[in-house]
């Protein structure tokens, strides 16, 4: 019995389905929250552990490298062990590595614990999304479930900033890691109430594909991370990025010929799924740079404390909840996916556009600029995440569901890493150019100019994402659509059935 059949069997017990949603959402919160909560705590951790300025980035980079590099392998492990069992292992490992990081006595111990967190998250994230996709197969319930799941993910980054500020200011930076342990363990207890699924036997592991994906993703993510301090024209950065692209190219060639590929190319070749991956990747490129700038702008220009800055971003989290649960969650299955994705991307683009009008002397910043921008970007993110997560796994069976879940999480991770590196580099370059040409200008004016320049690029990225997504998802109906049996994406009959859809 595959996971989809198992999900239909679970469908007879409504409580079991929604309990699955609860524990998977808790795990999603951990994975997303951990990407930002440590950022707030890092200055305090650096002082406590006597980290050098050159090494402190490893507290962030170690997690990102392990998470991004191991995601595709984690998706395969999830299918081989059974998604529930892999999910449980990921939760327990994440709790243990978080406690280890909180107890760190030196930088090496902290960096190692963060890498372990990323490794267990690489198993946890695709296993959770696979469980959710296999449990909710009916369109309306699937929309509500993915709405809740996406709302937690969309709000997680902002919640991480708030929680990190509160814990660092009123407790200790160590609690930014310790707090993961009880949440993960409670979710692990909850997993015992989730019905088990059968492991998927697919022959030998694609060792060549596993090594190439690990090396390729690691090189690309590390190249993005080094671009921020060194610049995009750095020989080191170009070497890492070029090596990563070559390795990923080799990975694709190997996967096309492998008997049991780690990532079947049919997962990516499907036009609708490609549109979902493209939309979420570009959304994360823009949004993670946006979060970084909002955190710095509110603290360095407006003079907010870390807690005040985090509370301001709660507006974005609340708007994302509204977009995910009350808009996308209710409309999923009733309207075409493009009717959610394209307006969502445009709403986020409009929020970025408002912020490009900021200046150092702007008055009523909160009411006229920040609040509208936070609401629009939150609503946009909330409308984009549920349908993309659903489309990424829709129609998948067997090993493919874990591979698609892993690819979806990898798209998010690569988008976030690229967004932070690209937009922060653009902002720094624009700031330096402004200071060179306006030698008497105040520092705040140059800083804000740098932010608005980068946010203009973020606006262009989101606008481009909306246009490309529309092109991929909206097709002209060639003949009346008829009901067909679910087939594995990539098969000939499946491909013909999908071309008959007006909008997917």
C-alpha cells in the first residue's frame, strides 16, 4: 500500500488527519523558525563564546549547508524508512542537536550542533510534507490543510525574530536553541498518534546522485553565503558557484540515466510543478532580503530595540496567516492555482514598491510605509505558499512524493540563501556609491538609499515571478476536460491529461 492509498484509508478518521496536520505544522515551525531565531542571538553568542568576526557566520552557514545539501538525500531516506518513522527520527535528532547547541562551550561545539540541526531538518522537512500530502487528498480539505501548514511556515520567520529578541533580552541566547527541544519532543509524542505508512523499497541508493547533489547544493549555498562579505566578483565566490553549477549539471545527467534516481526528472519536467517551484524560489529570494532589511532598518535607522523590531514584523506574520488560512486555504480547489499565485506575487511586489519610496527624512514611516508593506507582503506570501506546496506534491506516488517534497524544500532554501546574499550585496554597493557621490550626506541617508535600491530589485524579481508563473500555469483549453485516473506525473497519459487543463 503506498502513501496515497494509506492517506485515503486514514481519511475515514477525521481526527487522525487533523492530528497529522498539527504535528507536521509544529515541525515546520521549528525548521523555519530556526532559520531566523539564531540571527538575533548571534551577537550575544559571539561575545559569550569569544567567536571571531570571521568565524561567526558559521553559526548560520553550518545549518544552511547541512540543510540544503542533504535535502534530496533526506527525501530518499524518508521514503526508505517510511515517512512517519523518518519524521520521528528527524524530530528527536533536531531536539538533541538543539540542546547540544544551547550547551555549547566553544564555537566549534556550536557550529557542529548547528550542522546536526540542519542534517536532521533535511530528513524532517520532506518527511513532514510527504505525510501531509499523502494524508489530505480531497481538494477542499487539502486546501485547508496546506493553508494551515503554509501559514505556520510563512509566519515562522517573523516569529523567530520576535522570539529570538525576547529570549536574548530577558533570558539568554542559549534559550534560542534550548526552546526547540521541548517543542520537538512534544511533536514526537504526537507522532505516535499518526498512522504509520509502509516504507518504499526502490532498490539500491543512487550513490553517485547523492554525492553530486550534496556537493553541488553545498557549493552553491556556500558560494551565496560568501558573496555577502566578499562580493560577487570575488574569485573564491565565483569558484564556489561555478563548481556548484557544474556538479548540479552532472547530477542532472546522472539522474537521467540512473535506474533508481534520487530525484526523478519527471518531478521537475512537469510544467505545473515547475511553475510552483519557480514561484516559491523567487518569492523566497525577495522575502528573505526583505526580512533582513526590515530588521536592520527598524533598529539602525528608526532606533527600535530588537523586541520592538520583531513585534513590528508580527504584522507581516498575521497578514501571512490571513492569506494562508482565510484566502488560499478556503479558495484552494475552488479556483485555479494561478488565481492565487499570480495575485499573491503581485501583492508582495506592491509591498516592495511602497518601500522603495522611503528616505531618511520620511515622516509617519510606520503608518504610511511599513504597515502597508508588511500587510501586502504577508498576504502575498500567504497566498503563494499553500498552492505551491500542494502543487509540488500533487499526483505524486511512491518514492516520487519524498523526492518532490525534498525538491520543494530545496527550492525554498536556495531562494533564501540567494536572496540574502544578492540583496544585501546590492544594498551595500548602493550605499557605498551614494557615500562616494554625496560626501556630506548623513549615514542614514546612504543606508536607506542602499535598502531602497535592493528593494527595487526585489520588486522586479516578484514582478518577473508573477509573469513567468502565469505563463507556466495558464494555458488555453484545447478540449473539454474529462476525469482521469491518477497516474504518476511524467507518464504519457498523465502528461496528456494535464495539457487539457485550462489553469492548473
